């Protein structure tokens, strides 16, 4: 081993346990503390701080571990906020679905009643949108066929179908799952 290798090994053995304890106070997890300290030592090795010129090595190590802990904690805060937002959206979705199911009235299950509700919703669509929707979902035509028949692009057909679903979802907000079931 060369002199720098021996010096680095000595520094590593001397400071690693203390720096790990220091990092663990802030990041809690042993594994995360170990990773942070390992990264600091890797950086130290790559930059040869302790070999090139006189430096307050313990200060460099502590500041490096401190800064990596700060970066780690900031990252964890962002991750936690994102997880919380996703969880909140997930719970909101479940609450909406629960309310939707609770609002389904068994009286709406009669064929005539469901048919009337669905027809009223479809008839509330704009004319071209309604025509495309009927051709696609009731007449079971392919988008390519509808585009050729109506002299429109497939993109127009797709966007009109998206508009139809959005409007129907709004119009049938409490019955949309049933609507999908019957199409």
C-alpha cells in the first residue's frame, strides 16, 4: 500500500464510526447513515483532500456529512409530501366511489328507467359528438369507419369521443359505472 492508501485507511478507521453515529442522529436509519458516510469517504478518496494540502480534516468530514444529511432530509420531505398527496388523491377517489355506490338507487335498475337516463344524457351531447358516440358505441363501428363515413380525421373522432365521455361522466356522475356496464 502506498502512503496515501495507508493514510486514508487510518482516517477511515478512526472517523467512520463517529461520523456514522453523527449521521444516524439525523437520518435515523443505520443503512442511510452508512450510505451517507460511505459517500463522504468516497468523495474524500476521489478528491484526495487529506493528501494534497494541510486541511482541518475533521471539519471537512463533519461539514460533508452534515450537508449530505441535509440533502437527504430535504429529499425525504419532498418524497413524503408526494406520497401524502398521492395517498390523499387515492382516498378521495375511494370516497367518491363509495358515495357513488351508495347513491345508486335500486329503482334505477329498471330497464326503462336506465334507458331513459342514458338516452337523456346521450341526447344532451353536442350534435356531432352525439352522432360519433352513437356510431361508435351503439352501432359498434370502428373509429376508422366513422372517420371515413363522416369525412373526418381519426384524431377528430378520438377527441369527440373523449369529449363525449367527459360530458357523460359529468351528466351521469352517480351512474357512470352502470353506464359503462351497459355499453
